[in-house]
């Protein structure tokens, strides 16, 4: 399985905002430059993140965007599930009626369990955890 560009870039956006959390509101143009992602694409990605209350907009001359919660309170799993529009690996996982074989299909349970294991892991990792892992030195592994 491959995650979409939307969820990968959305996670990078959120990590960048977490890294600059103490700096106050940040502009998407700055994130775009640091992350090598177009501003237009970030503008599309930020919409569902704002609707789901992960990001807040601040108006005015010193405005921009900020995380709605501290980095310790947002998990990678939340971001990915939101931007992937679900936490499943196969369409039949969420909706067994899409496939006539769902009631008797043994592989459906594999996809259900694999998705559960993957998202359990992603939900256990906060943005703060990722930032700590990226720190150079003994505390983190470095990137």
C-alpha cells in the first residue's frame, strides 16, 4: 500500500508547523519553501485539516496558521486517516456491500486486521514523537 501524496505532504505540513509551534502563526509560503511543496497544493491540503480543527487560521498582519492543539496531542494516524478519508486498505473493509464476496471472503479479514495494526501504530506516534526521533544525537535517530 502507498499513501497518497495528500497524506504524505499533509503530514509534512503538520510536522513543519509542530517544529515551529512556539513561533506563533506561520505562512504557508514559508512551509512551502522549507518543504519543497507548492503553496497551491498546501492550500488544498490545509482545508480538511482546518475543517477537522487540527489547524487554525489567524487573521491580521501577524497572521498565518497554527496548530489547534500542541504537537503532543496530534497523532500521525489522525492526520493520515483524515487525509486518506478513512483507515482501511480495501473498499470492502469499510463497506462490505461493495463486493458480493465480502460475507464469505477470507482475505477481507486480512485487510481489516492489517489496517487495524497499521493505524494502531500510527495513532501511537505524535507529532512531538516524530520531532524527537528526528533530533540528532542519542535521544533521536536523526533524519
